[in-house]
C-alpha cells in the first residue's frame, strides 16, 4: 500500500509556509515511521510541493494522509482537491479537532490525537475498507458520524514502540539548514484548568472543587464539570495527554541519524522540556501536576549530555536547541544545566498576560514573578529567552493590558531577547472555544500591539552592525540569497556575486525589514 503523507503544518490558507519557514515538525516523520513498521510504503511530501509542482506528485499512491493544525484546513483541502478521490484520504495532527469540517470537505476519516493508537488498526482497515474497529477514528457512515474514542492516551509499551523516520527528512527542501524537531516529551503536565467560564457545549464555571490543583494525580485527568485540562486557549493536554518522556537512548539515536543525514539544527521538541523525566518520578501515576515534583535534573543532564556527546556533534557545526519551559520549574540549578549545554540558543517562556490574577485564571501553572525570575536566571546562564504574550484573550481588560506592558518592559530589562505577541484564536475543543477572537479595531489589542511592535523594532535595531552566522538555503533573485540565522533568528537576505547556496557564512546585518534582516557576507 503506497501512502502519500503530506505535511501541511503551518501552511495556513495558502499552501505555503509564511511563518516558521525553517521548521520541520516531528509528527509527519513519526507517521511515516509507524506506516513503514506496519508494512506500508509511505512517502513524505511537503504541501507546497503538492500544490505548486506542475507534475502530479500524488500519482501512483493508494492512500492520502494529511497532517496539519486547525489553521491549515484550507491548505489540507487544496491537497485533497489535487488527490481527486483516487483512494481513501485521512486527516490527522492537531487539526483533528476540526473533524466535522474535514469530513464535510471530503476527507474519508479523521485520526483523533495520537497516531500510535489508530494507525495499526487503520492500516488493516484500509485493506478491508471497514473503519468500524479503528480506535480514535472519526468518519461518516450512512450520514451518521461514527467515532470510536479510545479511553486514555498511548502508554508504554505502545508509546515509543515506533520511531520517527529519519530518512524522510530529505523530503524537505533545505532540510540541512532547517530546525528539525525531535520529540522528547509527549503531552503536558499542566492539568490545571481555567476558572474563566467555558461556553461550549454550554456555559459552565469552575466549582473550585480543587481536584485539578490539589487532587491525586489520577483524579486530575478529568474535571467533574467537563472543563478541558490545561490553559484555556491550549489543546495539548486534551489531545496528547499528560507529559510522558521518551527514552534517552532513542532520542540520541534519532539525533545521530539526522546529523548523519546532514541536519545542522536540532530542536528537542516538548511542550515543556522541563517535564523531561518528571513523569518517571511519579510512575505509575500520570504526571498531571505542573509544579510538583520539581524538574528531574538527573534526567535532563543525562539527555543533554548524551545528545551533545554524539561524535557527529563534534565533527561539524551542529546546533542543539529546546523549545519551551514552564517558568515555575526554572530554578538556579535548572538554568545552570540548560546553560551548560545550550548557551547562545533561544528558549521560549509563556507569559501570555502580565496580570497575576488573569494569568492564574487562564490556567497557567506559574506566577508573574516566576516568569520574570526564569527570564533572569536563563539569561544569566547564557540562554536567549523569548517571552510570549497573547492579545484578545478572554478576561482581558485595560488593567491586564497595562500590567502586561509593565511586565514585558521588566522582562526586557532582565534580558528577554525578544517579545512575541500572538493573537488569541479560539481553538475548537479548547476551553475557550466559545469566545470570539479580538476585533481588528479593539483598542486594548492595538495598544498592546503597538507597544510590542516598538520593542520588536528596538530588538532588531540592536542587530544592525552585528555579525551573524547564516545557513544559506537558496537563491532569492539576482545576486541575492535567502538563509536562516544560526542557531535561531530572523530569516536573512544576503547580497553577493558568489554562489552562496548550501554554505554557512558570516555576514554583517545592514538593515531590518519586517521579518527579515538584510546582510552583507564577511569576506
Ligand atoms: S476539577 Fe473542574 S471544577 Fe474542580 S477545580 Fe478543576 S476546573 Fe474547577
């Protein structure tokens, strides 16, 4: 069975990546790895290639599988049109929460949550054409929606019994210059809930029974009132469950193979890298507490030292990075361990709102003081903290906006490398599903945006005159090249009469243009 696995992640409504252009997620490679082990013949294809190539790249496949986020539905639909109903079409990844729309658009079925739970039975069902026994598969039968939801989340031995396919990384253009994500933790330990009333399927307000904050770890999995776990705007704990850590040796093996294939930038991917190994401390209970136990320093140290001891790391220029940390888990010792292995790289810290009461009401596990402390400690240990905020959140007021501005100023003084502001989008299936996104004329949102834009300009101005290292991916018009700042930074344009493609060069930043920097190579 030949399966086309199409990666639509972050392609939005255009079929092309407009942001996160240099990211290669781990999900589609995992799907390929699972399918290979099950005896199918999968082939990974970038969405842009399916849509922009003159040739019919989907020709000769028996099954289409498309992976994307909720915001990528339009791209997924464009891929489906190219498929022209040549065989079953399956949608999956975080966009599974939009299953009604995906089925309406014409997908044969939608995989809910973790691929390991559904794919073994799905591969058998694709032969027989009978989907009824496939767990976590949603489809229509005689005009009726059928969903066989499995109880719980993937557990060992099923979990980690498949390996993401490393060879498939070659399917991505410029993979050698991209940030290749390697899964190290599945799910998130934050099973606190928002205390802002949910509106879907009906209005419900937290009864403050305390189960999700102080109850036994097992009991925190579900709220008696049905309020989804985690921060109100997030879907990770609901879709992917409590934090579970991947064995260190498997991570090391995958990273080694990726480097051998030519990867230059590896990101240890986790909703929170500091959850790594915390679940082992509470086993067999699920890790549903975002604060206790503290970070597992031994596990973290072992992970980072093992990965950086891979001989290939020393042989050539390779960068190791992590994604997010929960600020409340950052201590002096944690910052020192991260600094030892990740100096000069970025780390993401979620502030979301600078108002303590709002922060807690959203379901965040931290306090504002912990966010600021994390910025300071991580900076002191040589990392470059990026602080994230969201505008238009439920519960936002002039007071919360003013506090957010104040806290972002403090974070910048304490060493935040950048501040990134996102617009609130109500994700289907999250606690905030029923809330509207902010209007483009919302004055509170505009005030926050203006403030962050000013900060962003000053952050970028600081880059002018500095020498940065750039992995040059491709030509970009006459005597111009496009590349990615190493280890992580803005997309760079370089002017040069020499052919710089596939090279790593040093360049001086001349000017900053919106999301890009214009540079001149150092000769
Ligand atoms: S379990 Fe539900 S009702 Fe109880 S405190 Fe948590 S969100 Fe509120």
